């Protein structure tokens, strides 16, 4: 604990420079605006702006990313409450009680509950990241190449199988990412792979090019072709917040924060699962269940606290093990790589000041979000009035400028647009894009450590199944692949029971 505290003190001078503070404030404001716009997400916001952070110091750039991440998770509640349209996937559960509160003339109170709950959840998540990540990194330092191979494979299988309703589509997406990850020169043999004599592919596909294409272009195309149509008129920001008993929400925040942190640590779940789970648990544990779905303040506090408690927690396995558990975590890992920071346990050993600065920025931006959300509520609400066609053009322009700035290469711009068309087609075919991104990151890790383990053992495959860590990971992999089979079995049993009841 003393070492953690010392690293935090060392990071403070890097974090509290005027450049870093402005970056965190700007990132938080941008994040809230992005989250408030239906169809956009934290993933898209970070993907578009990461290329623009290349000239920044690492802590400054990562502080901006932290602000976007936290801000967007709260911003999604604004259209959910005012328009019954979740701005982000994690805002779905907020609609259940947020919009009914707005219809009753309590829109201002609903937004205030969402803001406070989101800030508390983000702060708890950041504290969990600071306390849990360093010990886990020490354990990860003991991993052998064989352990890392199985760990990367476990992360890959978990995301591909569990993140999609259709495991086949999830694996198909993962195969695309694996193929992209193999492009370039093999670092161990120097052999050119899948470069097709194209100079721009010899160094491989830049992770930011793929991320920007898959996550920034499809939403822009959707906004241009199919602008969202509000299902209801925007509710006025009226109603008083004075006199509301905030103390009654403390138990809700405590339980929902725990749900969000635990959900965030588990790969492939995410803020939307945490929000729905927290709302359901809050309703299940309340004696007055009938008030939920009709404008209960607890029904806003629970999902908003949980989906923000997921933010920093999902970075715990990403920073310590190099295993991103969500698409946002994958983009943040890409940002780390761009700034010369290799995710994994060595990050805490070799770049402790930057790593702790980033983790502290998750905590600082949660406080900034509370202040900026309270002072600028009406400004962020007006973001909803922006013409979506104009917004689509802005996204495309920023994406192209950002990608071009990486290496001043038009080839990478065209490659990014190509990935954008692929991502748009994947969305229309209901093929998840997250497994492709995660496979591009995890594939090379698995390949490198597999070959290294075989090289050390003299090409003996028995070395891969030696040791308790490898055996545990193999069991977890088999368990994750068995989940779809269990789902099918349970669905078949339900159908049989329904048929039996119908026949009776």
C-alpha cells in the first residue's frame, strides 16, 4: 500500500499541469456531448480523437481519454431522460424511470440524480482500479509465455463467444481481427505476411486506423442516412430539486457501485449489462416494486451508478494483463501503444508515473463531470438540437484528419474508410465488431507467446499444459465455450415446458 501511495504522489506533478487539466476538462465536456447525441458512444468519441492526441504528453492524452470515457457514460442519460432515446447502450435502463420522471415535470431532478449517481459510480470505479490493478500486476509478472498464451486465448474466446448473441458470428468477427493482426513483417522470422507488396502494410495495420474505421465511420453513415427520430417531444428542464432526500439513495449507490465494479472486471459484459442488472436488483430488493418503471428516483440512480462504476473497472484486466474486456478498453490499449506504452504488468514497473497518472485521471474527471454537468446542463441539452447530417460530416472530417496525422499517409485514410464500410456491413448483418478489434490486439500476443513457449521447451507442446495457471485457464476456456451450449439447452427446456403447459 505504501508503494501504491508513493507512485500516486509521483504521478501528481504530471497530472496537475495546466495542459493536463485543460485536456481532462475538454475531454469531459466532449464526452458528455458525445454521449448526449443518440447513435454515438464513448467508443466512437475516443476512436475519433485518439489520433489527435499524438503530439500530447502521455498523461495529458490519457487524461483527455479518461474525461471522454466518464463523460460519455453520463451523457447517455440526457436523451434517455428527455427523449426516451438512450444516447449510449448503457443508457437503456435509465429510460425505464428517467423518461416517466420527465413526463411528471421532474426532468431537472432526474438529470441531477443521474449526474450525482454517475459521478459516484465513476469515483468508486477509479478507486477500485487504483487498489486492485497494482496487486494483480505483481501476480501477472509471474506468468510464463505459456500462461500468457492461454490468457490471451481465454480473453479472445470469452469476447468472441459471450459478447455476441450468435457465437458463430462472434468467432467470425474474431477471425477477421486475427487475419488483420497477422499483416506485416513477422518479427521472429522477418518474413512478409499478407502485405501484397504494399509498402504501407509492411509495418502492419495500425490499431488506430482499424478502430477509427470500425467505430467512427458506421455511426456517421447511420446519422447521415437514418437520422434518429425522437419518439416524444423533449421535456422541459423544469421542476425543483430542493427538498429531495438524497440520503435515501446511499444504499442504492453502494449496491450499484459494487455491481458495476464486479461487472467491469469480468470481460465481455460492459456498462449496459451492469446497468440492467443493477436496475433489476434494485427493483427486486425493494418492497414497493410497483413504483419502478413509473418514475422512481432509485430506478435512475441504480443503473447510472452501475454503468459508470464499470468504466475504470473494465481497465483492470486491460492494464495489468493486456486483456481488454470491452471495445472501449481495446481503444484505450491502442492509445497506450501509440504513446509507446505496452499494456501488461511491466507497465506498472517501467512507466509507473504515467500509469498511476492515468488511473488518477479517471478519479479526477469523475469530479469534473459532477461540476461541469451541474453548471452546463442546459448547454449539453442543446447538443440534442444539432442537425445529425452536419454531425455526420464533422465525424468523417475529424476521423480522416486524425488518421492522416498518424503517418501523413493517404493510404491509411483509404484503409480506414475501407474498415468503415466493413464495420457498417457487419452492423447490418448483426456481426459484432468488438471481437475483431480485440482479436487484432490479442492475436499477436497469443502467437508470440505460443512460439516463445515452444522455442524455450524445444518444440514440446507438453510445456503448454504444465503448471496450475495454465490448467486453470484451459478449464476457463472450455467453460466459456460451453456457455452457448448451456444457453441452447436452457432455451430448449423452456420451449418444452411451454409446449407441455399448452398441451395440458
